[in-house]
């Protein structure tokens, strides 16, 4: 709608989840124990690029903690793309 492209010119290419990942059995408790991950966490799988908004997530979690006394641990995964040192300093 925003770009005024006619519907007949739009093609949708679905990217289905691979079957092997749907059938994978993961022992979540073992994984959490291995990496010392507490219960009730949020998980954000994204490369550590500045535009991926890890900063915003951390600020929101701080606000929840400081204003509402709600503590929610966060687990980030992904390769460092130049932003990890900044995020660690922020934490």
C-alpha cells in the first residue's frame, strides 16, 4: 500500500522452518544449567550489531527493575559485530 505496487507484481516466497529443527528434542533444563541461565528469562537471538536494539532491551529491563521492581534476566546470543564491548559496559 505504501509503495503503491500492484498486487499482481508481488510474489511471496515462504521461508519455512527446516524439518530437522521442528523435530529436534532439546532438554531445556540441561541447556540452562550448562550456561547458568536463570528461569523466566527473555531470549533475543540476534547478531550484536548496534541497529539490533540490544540497548533498548537493556534500557527497558532496567526501567522494569527500577520503577516496578520487576527483574527479568535477558539472554542474548549472536556474534560480536562491534557492539559487545559497549553492551557489556552498559550492563
